[in-house]
C-alpha cells in the first residue's frame, strides 16, 4: 500500500495495491501491520460502520469531545468528497482542513486521527461509505461543526443538487463557538 501525507501531515491518504483483470479486482483493504507503519503508531480499531447516502447528502463535520475517535474511511460504492478539519487548539494547523475524493474507482482511504472533525459530501447518485473507528460511538460526547462555517471556508464541490443535512448537522456550531480539543 502507498501512504501519502496530506497538507496536514497527520491526515494520510492510503492507496492499496489493486490487482485487476477482466474478471474484476482484488485488494487488501486493511492490514494492521502496514497501517501502523503508515501512520507511525499502533491504532486499535473497535468498531466498523457502514452508511448509504443519496447525492447531495452532507454528513458532518462530526467528532467526539470525549472518547475521541480516529477514523479510517473509504467509499465502496459511488464517490464522496471527504473532509478532515484540525480542531486541536495547540496544533500549528488548527482550523485548517483537507479534502480528498474517495470513490469505488480510486479505492483510496483516508486516515483521520483523533483531534479532527470529519465529514463528507456525496458526489454520485448514491454512495456507500465504510469506516473503522478507534473508539466506540458515544452520542453524549458527539459534537458537530457547521459545514459552511466561514472561518473554515471549506471548498465543497458544486454538484448541481441542494445540500441535504440532518437536523443534527444543521445545528452545527462554528469553530469559534464549538467545544474543541486543547
């Protein structure tokens, strides 16, 4: 597998070696040893999640203020624009974001470490999104940043559909008003 740091070095794009021919393809989607080497630490995953969303659905920007989660994310059907925002006040990249297209065609994965808010926008007619988490989901600690916070100025792709948000995501807070990490 190939591991490439993004503009925020702790957020890493992971590209598996894909073997394909006229019959289809095969790739190793996760290998603990290779992953640990790629991110420079041992990460134990405790939960796998799977979501399906229609075009224009934006999920996020989510994080847990206690029991924080690192996430290894990928799109296995369709395509999404995936975003990680550094919300560690003491970080030199605090308030910065990176975005990567993840799709069934490119097989890319994104490592979003603890201390980041995460979200994605569905670009295709539908998308199925899988992710591993390093901590269990704890709704009492879940927080949400506003996807359209002008301080963050995330350049979400124009897709020709209106953005669809859950009520929880519609109530996201700005970075200046949110509970964040030290």
